[in-house]
C-alpha cells in the first residue's frame, strides 16, 4: 500500500514563502519571496505534494476574520501559480489546548489522511522552531529557513538549516535524487 502514498513538502507560510507582515489580513500585503515559485515547481516536478501548514492566531485574537484569511490565502495561491495542493490553518491562540496549532502535528496528520502522504518521505520547511517541532512531532524531516523574524538558529533542532526557501528546496532535491 505504501507505494500509493506520495511524499510531501509541508511549508509554513508567513516568514517562509512570503514576507511576514504580522497577521496579514489584506491580499495586497502578500509579498512572495524571490525564487519561491520556481523552487516549488521543481519540488512538484520531483513528485512532492506541496501543502501549506500555518498558524493564524490573528483569527482567534479577533484581528482578522476567516474570510480575510481566505482572501490572503487565495492571493498567495494565485502568486504561486496554484502550485500548492492544499492549505491547512489553525486559528487557535497560543497556550490554548489545541491539536492543530503548531507544534501539535494535527494539521500534518489531517493532510496525511486527506492526501495519501507518506510521512517517512516528507519534509517540513519553516522559519520558526515551532515549525521544526511540528514536523518532528509528525515524524517528518525538518528544514529551518532564516527569512522570518526569528533568525537565531543556534539551538535549532532542525535536521538542516537553509538561508531561504530555494536553498531548502535544493537540500530536498539533492538528498532525494
């Protein structure tokens, strides 16, 4: 049965593939980092499903509505030429009991079920240690990028550190070739 399962690259959104603008609620504030669409294209061509996993506590804090989040998400997908296969988000607040908010693996486990993903061949790319913890909790390999607000990686538990998303994609392409 595992032959039918696909590998995936789980991707954090804010600070990883786009500029983090603190609770982005307006599509015109979406700024995709240089090289991200091409890196995603290369990963997809190698057979990876591409899935965004994002905490969006701005919803739980009342700073944006689900509709505003969805409008931003639609703009991200548009700018990425619809290369992303699915997006999962958690509106839960930090400290709230949550099975979906990173570092809990709930969103990845849901994606695994809904998209037939082999976690043992999958990766998580994110800009924060909470992304690394989420990936580890789900049993996937992790890459931490240095494009978000939290750039200190000295105590990171990530399997690899990369300067940015295209460099992270290159690591995956090199070790899976």
